C-alpha cells in the first residue's frame, strides 16, 4: 500500500522552493492537533524521501525566512525534545 502526502499548493505562491514548500506543508499538517510539530528529522526525511542534510538546510532556510520557529529542550539523560512551530506568516499564506 502506498502512502501519499498531500502538499498544500498555497505555499507555492511564496518565495519558497518546491522542497521548502513540501517540508513546510508536511510540518503544518503534523502541527494541526497540538499547534506544533514534534516529528524527528528521521521521520520527516523518511516521509518526504529527503537526505538528512537536505532537511537540515531546508529547516534552516524556513527559520531564516520566519515561516517556522524551532525550540529545543534538554530532557536529561533522554536527549532533547524539539518542537517546530508554524509562524503566523505561514498560516496566512496557506489560508489564501
């Protein structure tokens, strides 16, 4: 059975590349319930068939363009917890 990902084409009207739009759309779809995305880089890479370095660069660009905000918190011996928040700018673009 194939898994299909719905890409929001509203992001295509911005200054984002196709890969950036795909990542932003995927993250915003995961952030619907809790208002943030907690998926790991590995999970996002597997879903979108991206290299981990490519995803790292895309997330950095999205943060620089203020479409997302990442918060990382240490959780002791268990590692780190990251939350990716979608900015109001991205929400406005996607609702057009």
